[in-house]
C-alpha cells in the first residue's frame, strides 16, 4: 500500500508499519496502546484523526519485523 493510500496514517509519527511474511502491510497506531479512543489497526484510509501528528519529512515510518500469520 502506498503511503498516500493510508491517508493520515501514511505521514503520522504515531504509526508503525507492520509487514507480514505474506506481503500484507498493516498500519498500527501507537496511540492505541495508551489511549482507548484510538483503534490499533484503523480502517484505511484515515481522513480525520484527533491524534494525528505529522512525522518530520526526513524520518521514515519505522517498520516492525515480519511476523507469521494474518494481522489486523
């Protein structure tokens, strides 16, 4: 999935991109770990989000290690 197809999640500093061994890509919201109003894996594209903080342009969204199985 291209960054722009994820909506705000594609440029948010609170996102972690999770890639499965099967090639699936999931956008995980780190705010969901401590703030219950956020969804761990929001339906994409996210067009509005009260917790959105734009990532610095030079920073890449960190990806997590690949995992087995389906996530989401």
